[in-house]
C-alpha cells in the first residue's frame, strides 16, 4: 500500500492535537485536511466498543458488519544467537495477529551440542529472554539445522519453539509482555518506592497547606492591627510578629509541620489577647 491508496486518516490520541504533528502528517500524506470529527481521546474506546459489538455477533448495522478491526503486534520480534548467528526479525511491528513465522538457522561453530538464543523485542534493543537448545548432534559448522518458530497469539503473547531438525529436540519459551519482564523482586521494589513517594507527597502537601495557612493568618493579623480599636503598643507587637512570621515562611520551606503549627498557635495567642482587651 502506498500513500495514494489511503482514503482517510483518523487522528487517535491526545498528542495528535499538536499542530506540528498534524502538519507532518499532512506533508507526508500530501493532504490538505485530516479527519478530526472523532474525539482523539475517545478513539481507542470507540474502536474497542465496535470490535466488541462485532465479536458478539449481535450487531445489526450493515456498515459495522463490513468493518474489520485487526489487532497487530506492538513490537518487532527477532532472534540472535549467542554463538554467532545473525539477528533476524521474524515478526515485524504491526504484523496482524495471530501470526506465525519460522526460520531455519545453522550453527556457526564446529561440533556444537547446545545453542543459546536471545529473543528480542527489537525496538527496545535489549534481550527479552534467553533460552537454550540442547541435544544438538555435534557436526561441522553450517551442517546442523535448527528450526525456530515464533507464534504470537490473539492476546499478544509470544510462544517460541526451537527444534534441532536432526534429533527433533525442542526448547520452548514464552514471553508475556504484560509485566514488561519484571521479576517479582523488581515489582516489589517498585511498589515499595511508589508507596514511599506517595507518603512523601502527602507530607509535602500537608506541609504546603500549613505554610499557606500560617502566611495567610500573618497577613490577616497585620490587617487587624491597623484597626482603629487597637492600641499603638498592641499594633506594634502584632505587626512585628506578623512580619517575622512572613519572613520565616519565605526562608523555611523545609520546616517540619509541627514547627509550622506551633508558630501559628503563637500568633493566635497574640491576636486573642488583643481581641479580649
């Protein structure tokens, strides 16, 4: 398919509202206008709803009955031998799933009895999983032949099977993308860090609220000190305490919340004594 075969371009995702993104699309597709009738934030949900209706078999709209929504692989999958085989992309990104690809590879060293293979998600440039095929019949290089099968199912889970064509020995591995290949220890560490950061955020919010409350009270007390019923001595005391507090707030953003509340109580005590005179 080339650009001239595209009938319509629908923008999906909030970032497609960026004018530069739209301009790049228009320049690449040689179009004056793009389809903007669908809310970009709701496009994925709309597509999922249409797909669910189609799969249910109860849809009555002829337009939807003719519509086909195809799931695709979000990553390119390939393999590279630790013993020197060349990297091969078997399932390119955006391949319709379910998909199955096979590749026949040969050994690159003499008399190998085992074979290590790295399965990669190519866009990440890092090994997704390492598995070994043992039981290879020792032979000169390029004689042993190994068949590697990649199968991505409807759920996007990759199943890998390697087979020595001489002995029919298999080694299987499964990549599940849902947890980004994190170990249980890594997941726990991340959860602990998230809990710690949440507690710190709550403490910082409480501290910021206390500082704002203290500062507002200090300005309020300065306004009260200017009232006609406040004596000159009380006015001086209130204004000095308020000014000192405002300066303290500006220079003590890291103060503990107990200290902040203690300073506010002292201001309240000064104001209450004036109020009862």
